[in-house]
């Protein structure tokens, strides 16, 4: 009897699942055509805009975009970039001496602060002294920021290991002599590996897949080229022909921002794909680096908060390891720790954009700090409309319509105004 | 043992279904964000085009679109429309006399041919004589075509019933005296009902839902208004500012067709929704007409063939009942019967568009006849790429990019050229 009953429940459950499949499936099926229509309309609209742009401007490629980035003006920046390995070398010497206890802990911390600060200030000074192209400047600043984050992680992890060794060795059973290793190889591998968090060793893959590597390299070239093409052909003409977003007609400003939003979105997606998917995987494959989680599915993010935790895993992991958790351990509340994380992010965004532009108006800084109210707003919306598309839709609206085009217009116009007044 | 085995199979099957749900679901989930992005980009692009149009042209509504359709010029057309009920009355008298056997079968058929031909020729002549607005002309021609199809169906069905009565009564058991009924009420109901196939009686709904009716009427007003707005504000300026599609620069022509395709698609969707969903349902509700299958899910059509069978059910049912099946019954192959159906459709499309334009260049006729190679092509594609989106994508491309904007441009330019040469 009992057996029969459980069987009936099971079969009912089965039919329940069966009908559920049918409901989900029929729901997808009945909308499949309309989704295809959306895609066809998107293709039609984009093709028309491409043709309109071609008829209006012709082919714009080949003017001075690619050549300027390799011109003589940018020579000092390349030199600066090549001399950046001095800082990890200095950090290594400091750590070696700290391991051998030639210095007190305070001296070690002070030396690391000097080294990391220098690794950021040196490129900033080089860029501000030279009249370099914007793209070269941004690239150098990105390298400098990566070096800075890696050095902070290196110093922090070694500090933690020293503390651990001290507490273990000071313990009663002194036969377990905990010692940590400061090797040049592990630092060198860490400096080139696609991660920002220092560990003595990483999971490694067995071999390098050469065919796969070649395919990814070809894709990288194609998508980087596409990105450059969209910037030269679509974004530059729109930005040049538009007014300052906070001046003049509001309707006109909205039209410009909306017109910019689509090519900027495409550039962003190309950038994300070629940097985070292609480049970091290529680097990891060459170095046989095992941990390939460079991004999660940020495109499904339901809140701004979730987006920042998903899109850039190396930086997110660094933030959690070296900012957020140390803050919590020192008794700082979660909200304040989040504000501190966004503050540091904002400072580095500002550095990466303002220095190559030679323009300190804090748009990038304010843009990142503005994420904090957005996080609160989108979390509120997500709590209110659970299991709906509202959160993800809001995210995409802020992401591709309001955020990026506004920043591009603000920076472009301030750069143009400064150039106009100086000439 | 056997019992245990079937149970295991069942549970395995259950887990199989379970994992299938998870695969389908995770597939939807992992793309949900990207679909939302598509929708956000579509909204952004459309909003920008609306703002651009507003800045370029301002509000265009109120010029002469709505007033011209009620001007004195269109008076004869309204009179003609009101006098159309003469033809069903004549058909009723013919049928009544045929039922009472006052006329031979040949005379009945000849009289019906005369009546149906007159019901089309009379409005055509009225429109060609008067200098009416295009919209009034199209409306009158649509009414005339509906009356023609209804009369053909009425004559055909009554003919079939007479043949049936004759064969039954000539049979051996003469006690079953089959007689058919020719009532004025059933013809009158048929003439106003939202169907084109005559039956002695139809399934009827129990009552009229007044609240529902009011809501549908409000929606009808809103969507008809929206349709007019899109035509006046978006389609007219584009058409006016564009060249003939077959003359001049090819790239320019493609740009114009793509630019037209989006607003024309929106107008078509509004037209479909207000005419086939709202208006026919309102009419059916008022008449308590039970059969509400006015359209099927044509948006999921995988071939052009399927589209024509799904989008307009009244005409499709009429075609099948009065053209396709009679052709098959007379030994005509399926392919030829299909060509005949498309030919009749093409003639009526040409009549409905060319007569109000007073321009006989056979674009509409060729447009419909061109569906036959498209049917063959899309059927071939669908057979080749089963279970994929290729069929539906191809359908949407032809439907909204190539088909309708081309026709609009061709007719507009020929009308303009004729007006230009005559003035």
C-alpha cells in the first residue's frame, strides 16, 4: 500500500515536471519568432546606421590613430613601461632582507609603501612631462596600476606569512619550525601571470594547446581591429560633432548620448571579449596558469553591486583579499568597507583616465563613487521586483545608456576646451 | 524483480527529464541578460530616431491627413459603400428563385457571375471617376473585395447544397427528402459576420461581455491613432525625401529601404493588431460570433508558405474552401492549385492598391506572384536547416526588410511622377 502510494506520488511528480517542461517550452516557442524579429530589426537598424555613416564620412581609417601610438612622442612612455620591473625587484630585495630579519617590521612596511607609491608616481610624472597620445598613456597607466596592485598583494601576503611564522615559532612545540619561502621565481611568475593575488604556487595546467592558442590569437587580432575601427569610424565623428552634454538643448544632449551609447557598447563588448576572454586566456595558456576564472556571467547581473562582483574577477579577488576582508577583520562595518573599496577603485579609475588626458576634473572618480547610490537603488529594486527582468534591465540602462557615453562626452569636451584655450 | 526494474527505468527517465529541464533552463538563464541587452539597445536606438525626427521635422500631425479622408471629394465613395448591400440582395433573390426551381442551373451561375463582377467593377469605376483620397479608396476597395468573396462563397455553398439535395432526392429511398434553406436572416448575418465562408449557421457565444468590449474599443482607438501618427511623422518624411529605389546610387537605395523598414514594420504590426485582433474580435463579440480564430502564430512562421497560411485565417479558409479544394477535386495538381490561389490573391492585392492610386504598374501583383519562388526557396532552406532559426529569420528578413518598404517606395514614386507630369 505504502509502496503504491509513493509510486503514485512519484508518477504525479513526474507528470508535473513533464507539464512544466511543456509550459516552459511552449512559452519559449511562442515567443521565438518575436525574438528573431528583435534581432532582425537590430541588424536592419545597425546596417542602416553603418551605411549612413559610410555615405556621410567615407572610410576614416588610416588618418593618425595607429601611427600616433607608435610615434616618437611616445618613446619615453615605452621606456618607462620597460623600466617598471625595477619595482618588483626592489620589493623582492626588501622581502629577502625581511625574511633574513635584517630589518624591523616597520622599516619593511615603510619601504614597501615607498616602492608601491613610486611605481604609480613614476609613470604619472613621465606621462605629464611628455605630450604623449591618449591611448599610449592609458596603456602605461594600466600597466602601472597592475604593477601597483601586484606589489601590494606581494607585500601583504609576505607580511601575513611572516606573522604566521612568528606566531607558530613563538608557540610551545618549537619542533614545527614554520618557515616561508621568498623565491625570485615565484615573484617573476606572479608578475606576468593573469592574477593580482600573490600565492607561493598556483594550480598549473599540464600542457600548452598550440592549435587553440593560434585560434585565440587570430580572434584577438580581429576583435582588436574591430574595436579600433568602431572607435575611428563611429565614435570619433559623433563625439566631434556634438556639444558639451551639460550645455545647450536637453533634447539634443539626450539624442547625442543615445547615438553614442550603441557604438560605445559595441566597443566595450569587443574590449571585454578581447581583453578578458581572449588575452587573459592566451596569457594563462602560455604560462600554463590553471585558474581561468577571469569573469563570471555579469551580463545577467540583476544589480550594479552584482555587476562589479562579476565582471572583473582578478580585481574583484584582489579587492576582497587585500581591502574588504582586512577592513572587516579590523572591525569596520560591511557598508563602510564597500565604500572604501569603491573609493580605491574610483581613485585608480581617475588616475588611469585623467593623467593621460592631463585633465583633473574628477569625472571618472565621481562616476565610480556614483556607483554607491546606484548599488543601493538597484538592490532596492531587485528586492521589490523579485524574479523579474527589472533588475537586469535597469543594470543595462545605466550601463550602456547613461554611464559610458556621458563619461566619454565629458572628457572629450573638457580636453577639447583646454586645447582650444591653450592654442 | 521486473517491478523493480521498471521503477528504476522510470526514476532514470525522471532524472533524465529533470536534467533536461535544467539544461533548457540554464540555457535560457545564461542568455537572459543578453536578450535584455538586445531590448535595451532597441529601445535606445528607437528613442534616438524619435528624437532626431522630432528635432528635424517637429510635430507633423494635423496637416491634412485626417481631414482629407472626410472631405467632400470622398462623398461619392461613401455613397458607393452604402449602396454595396444591393449585390447580396440580388444574390439572395437569385438563390431564392433557384431554390424554387424557376431557373436552370446555367442561368443561376451566369447571374451570380454578373452580380459578383458588378460588385467589384462598380466601386472600381466610382473610384476612377472621382479624385478621392488614397485612404478612402483603399477602404472602399477592401469592402468591395470582402463583399465579392462573401458573394462567391454564398453562391458556391448554395450550389453545393443544391447538388447534394438533387443527388439525395434522386436516390432510391425517397422518404428522406433533403431540402436546404435559403433565408434572408442567415445571408444578412453572414454579410456582417467576421468570416468569408458561408454556412447556414455558425457557433454562437452565449452573451456579450460589455466591459471587455469597452476595453477593446479603447485599445482600437489608441492603436489606430498610433498607426496614423507613425505614418504621418516617420514614414511620410522618409518617403518624400527619398529617390526612386531603382534609380541612382545602390547604397543610397539600400539605406532608404532599411530606414523605411522599421516604421513600416511598426505600422504593419499596429495594423495587424488593431484589425485582426481588436476589430474582428469586437465585431465577433457584438454579433456573438463563436469562431474567433482570425489568425494563428504567423510570427513563428518558418517558411513564407506557412506565413500565408497563418496570418489571415478568414481569407485562408476562403481560399482553401473555394479555390484550393475545388481545384484539387477537379484533378489539378497541388502546385498548380497553389499558383492559382496566389494568382487570385495577387489580382485582388493589385486591385486594392492600384485602383485608389489610379496607377496600373502591377507592382502589387508582381509582389504577390514573387511569393511563389520565395515559398520554394524558404521550404528548401527549412528542409536543409531543420530545428534552427534560419527559416524564421529568412521569413522576417523578407517580410520586414525587403518586401513592404520596396512596395511603398515603388508606388509612392510612380504616383509622384504621374502627379508631376500631369500638373
